[in-house]
């Protein structure tokens, strides 16, 4: 496990980026619960900490895909309806996996995460 920060640094409804072992991770707090995941959007790699919350989801600022921060699941994909202002994207481009979630632990007011290079 890697130490990330003091627990008081993670505010309710915040999305915080930390770099640990050269990996960008996102640590947030929603509904009083801390979570950690890869900061890279599973769709096309945008920084998820620049997104916003909507319910239990983090909404990526880039194309609006939504991921549940508890389960990590992709829960909502933007509708890519053709319009005059939007170039239709192909199916492969639209595809996205789920969030890569990391185990998180609080010990003596410090936040720790387990990331793959540490397993
Ligand atoms: S990069 Fe996040 S929704 Fe496309």
C-alpha cells in the first residue's frame, strides 16, 4: 500500500489527482465515502479529476461518459446522435471499459491505496 495523503485533505465531493509510482490516480469522496481509481478515463484517457459528480457517478469532462465511483462500472454513455454540429463516431471509438478501481484504506488518519505495481 502507498500512502497518499492525510484523510482531511480529501473533501466531500472533491476529485483529487495524485501521482504515485508514476501513475496518476484519482482519490475522491462522495456521500462520505472515499474511493480511489485510475485518473485516466477508460474511454479515451482524459483526466477524470477534471470531471464532475452526478449522483454516484463521475462524469468525464471530455465526452460525458459516466462511471459509478462505488462499483467502477460505466453507467451512462453520451448519445452520439448525429446532428449538424457533431461528426458521427464509429462504434469502436465509442466503446469504453469500466473504471480501474484501487483498494483504499485509512490508517491513523492517513489514506493508503493499493496500486498494481505494489501488488
Ligand atoms: S475520454 Fe472520457 S468520456 Fe471520452
